[in-house]
């Protein structure tokens, strides 16, 4: 199976950057985001807030928080399976290195 990886033209970071996620997704013409993060950020409410910012712009989202520290091939495979099942047109990574690596 051949896959394609497109490196994003932009990576947003810094205080308040996550608040732009919905507008950015809308500008890209996306309708359903696959949000990848870790269970701690979900517990803190940060991942749900990202989902709310997407929703505010009319973008639905599927949350995936089974990211493990130093992700294994099996962990990445589980995320890929979940992303394919969700049929999203955008992947959003929230958090640190492991979440971004998995996304």
C-alpha cells in the first residue's frame, strides 16, 4: 500500500495558538478533524477545548488520546487504524513530542 505524507506549510505554536485551529481548518476546506493527543491533556480539558474551537467553526472532530510516550510501531498502527475508521480530512496534533510524532 502506498501512502502520502504532506508536510504542513504551517505549524502554530505559542500562547493562544490552539484557539486558531477551527479557523485554520475551515480555511483549508476541512470538515472533520482527527485530534491526536495524550490522556493527560484530555483529563485537563485541553483536548476537549480544541474540539470546541473546531466545532465553533463548523468542523466536527474525532478525539484520539491513546498516545503512548515514545510511541511504538504498534501504537502508531492503532492511531492509523482509528484515523482511517473516522474518515477525517485533517489531523491535528495537540501536545508534546509523542502526540505530534503520533499525529
